[in-house]
């Protein structure tokens, strides 16, 4: 027994890293592993980290069909996090699990892209975290991401900044196109599915008069639906927008009560894992809005 105990003590003294694995990133292997929190951040990272040698990008919540509001981390997620060096989040309260991650992995570099963006308050008095739905805010987040990566990986700083500038140029062209084509609809009143679109509405001069559901997954009471119906009627709302990630059941109820047609408006929280996906989603939103508001 004494001999076994002596061997165990010697093993602990010689191999302390075995006991610390959970608290530190995986051993350096010549690759910088970047993990993003959810879909829109992943698309930004694909653009900023494009063709940078020795850097890999993975998305934490791939397969999740919506925002990361109340996402619960799984054992598999924690394994992804433990083997990553940089964790990119949108921030502004979107990823409620960030504090847990920071506490468990103090050596992990965590970047919040919403830094510097003026936030809108929700009716419940909280910061609205859906900043990326505004093209202007997406530009700010991409710029923050490029600067953060340049600082964390200075050997490739010029490439990160060039990639960021290239993508920002595309986003600026998108913003100009949308601003010009939606200018004639400024002041139009709409009903949205949940509180994902206030930044988008502010950017393009639309007025949200009601939301079908305050949070995805929640079920509105008959009283809440009646209030939205009344508001839509009183304000002469032009359209009701549901989101492709969620059922349109409640939106259809409001539509039947008001005679206002339902359309799909996409907050860009799911889609193909391709660098231009956000741009294509917003271009589709532009087409939908022009059809709905004419």
C-alpha cells in the first residue's frame, strides 16, 4: 500500500498538467484555434480570418436554430472551449454563459464585438443584444474583430485588417443599397416576431409598433395577442413579420384578426456557412420589405 501511495505522489509531482487540463487551453500545436459563439459572429470570423495561415475557426452553437439568449452549455461545448485559444462573442448580453466560461477558463481570450455600439433598451429595461441585425452595427463588429485578432495575433495583423477592410467595403455597399431602396418607405409601421429588429428599424427608418413574442420560445397570452392586434389596427401597420427560425402560428392569428399579411424577415441567426451569407440574407430581407411595404 505504501509503495502504491508513493507512486501516486510521484506521478502527481511529475505530471501536474494532467490535473489542470480543464482549466487551461489545449497545448500549443502551431495552430491558433478561434471559437465563435453563434452564427452571425461565425460568418464575421470567416471573413476576417480568411486565408490566415495556422488559424482555424469553429462555431460553438452550430445546429442551434436561433439566438443564443438562454443557451445552456453542453459537455461537448465545454470540450470545444477548453481546446480553444480565443472565444469571439457578440456581447451586449447576448451570450448569457460568457461569465461561466470566463470563470472556468481564465486563460481563454474572450472578445465582445459589440463594444462601442450604442445599445437600445427593451421594454423590460434590458439592453437589446441584437446589434448585428443593423448593417452599420455589423460593420462596427467586423472592425472590432479585425482589430482584436490583429492585437492577439500580431504576426498576421496586416492580413486581419485587410480582410476586415475588404468585408467592410462589401457591407458598406450593402448598407448604401438598402438605404437608397428603402428610403421611400421611411416611417412605415410594422409588427415583428420578437425584439430582434429595433436596430434594423432604426437604421432604415421603420417603426415597430408591436412584437408577436418578446422572446423566442415563449407563448403569448390571449391578452398579449389582443394588445398586438389592437396596436396593429390602430397604427395601420403595413406588415407582420415572422422569422424563418420559428413557427408563425401567433403571427397568423394576428393576421387573421387584422387582415395584415405575414412575411418572413430573417435576423441572420442561421444559414449557410459561407462568407457572403449575411449579405445574401440582408438582400433577401430588402426584397421582402419592398414587397411588403409597397
